């Protein structure tokens, strides 16, 4: 069921990326079946944002496909941003406003029970990893770690994620396992010590998980 919006914060919830996002949940349900809470739930939401970006990038590349829900939001630019998560803020139960996180356990990371343990909030670390793997980037994360990535393109990155989702992730997977399994998926597809493997690992390093791969 797709809502018809409220004409205040949301237009009808039927944009291309939102529909792809929701069908992405169906793919997850019938493959890895990630438990919808805490880190496994954040991975589930991250996967759906990733597939939303992939579908929109394929079918409507003229759109800003690195934003989620930019066509349905009436009060801000998008629901979430894969390219720069901190551009979008969320209001927590304490009434304070925080940026969506781009680093594991960094600024904006949520640790309470609200939102099923922060599944929508903490998902942006995963989706930002996918953006960096696809497009590359340079910067310093919230841990003070500097990174530089060339990116491997969205097509190769999506193949890695699909193998990660359908072969390796399970109900209880967390961010650490997602990092290790993604590296293995990239090895399966592109060979040990390939550029794709190095970029996969270093994109995880950029979002605060694991060591630099060299």
C-alpha cells in the first residue's frame, strides 16, 4: 500500500525511487530476511535505499538518484541523501535534531529503541558506503580517518550488493558482517586483490568500519 500523502510534509508516496525502495524490501524478505531492528534492520533499510537509487539511476538518470524521496517531500529536499547523509536531519524523541550519519557510530548515529532501533537513521552509513563505492570520493570521516576512493561505477557496485544480499547476509547480520561479506562478494565476482575488492574494503573504511586495504 502506497500512501496518498498529507499535502503538508508529503506528496503521494509513489515516486519511482520510493516504489523501488518498497519492492527492495520484498527482495530482502525472500533472500536474506534481515531482522527488522537495530543493525540488521538498518542494513535492510539501506538495501532498499540502494535499490531505489539503482532503479532511478537506470530508468530516470536525469533525476538526482542519490537522494531518496526527493519527489515526495514537501518540506525538505529529500527523505535521505546517499551522497551526503548529513545534509538531511531527523528529529529524535528527545526533541533534538540530528544529521543522518555517514560514519558508523559517528555523528547522528542512534542507539535507542525508537524507529526499531534506528533502522531508518543508521541505514545511511550503508547507503553512503554504496555511493562511495560507486562514485568515489575524498574526505575525513567522524573518526578522523582520511580516505580517497576512485569508485567502480554503480553497475559493478550493484552486482556486489546483490551477491552480498542474496548469498551472504542472514537474519542477524550486522555492519561488521556486511563489511566482511561485501569484500568476499567482490572477490567472488572480480578476483582476489582486484581494484573492485580494494575499493569495496576502502569504502567501508571511509564509513568507519574495518581497516584500510592496501
